[in-house]
């Protein structure tokens, strides 16, 4: 019975988070800070969910961090998604072969 309470509370919170902005904000947002904050929320959420998985997916935090660094470098050089993912995979493979 206790699990049903948790599910009900979770459903209510999820619903409230989605409905409250729609009901409370009736006119367009003109505040520059709030607009930029709302613009970056999905990206930050994705990064926060993805970063721990990057470090732990290979079974070695060192290999994961190396792949993360290679990915950042390739993105900084404006490489595409496919070359960046290949480079990250090669970095993990090299780290695994070198037992880092």
C-alpha cells in the first residue's frame, strides 16, 4: 500500500511541474535572465544525466574521463557527431588496452 502513495505523490509532483508554468505565466516572458535560464534548462538537464554515465560506462573512470576529454576536444574543433563518437570509442579502447 505504501508504494501506491509514493506513485501518487510522484505523479502529482510531475503533473504540477508541467502544469504550473502554463497556468502561472500567461504573457510572454520578457525578462532576459529568465529567458536565457529557460533556454538552457534542457541542455543542463541532459548534461547532468549523461556525465556520470560517461565516466562509469566503460568500467574504468580513467577511461571514461579520457573519452570525455577527447569528446570535448573534438567538439571544440567543430568535429561532427560521428567523428567525435568514434574518437571517444577509440580513446576508451586505448585506455582499456593500456590498463589505465
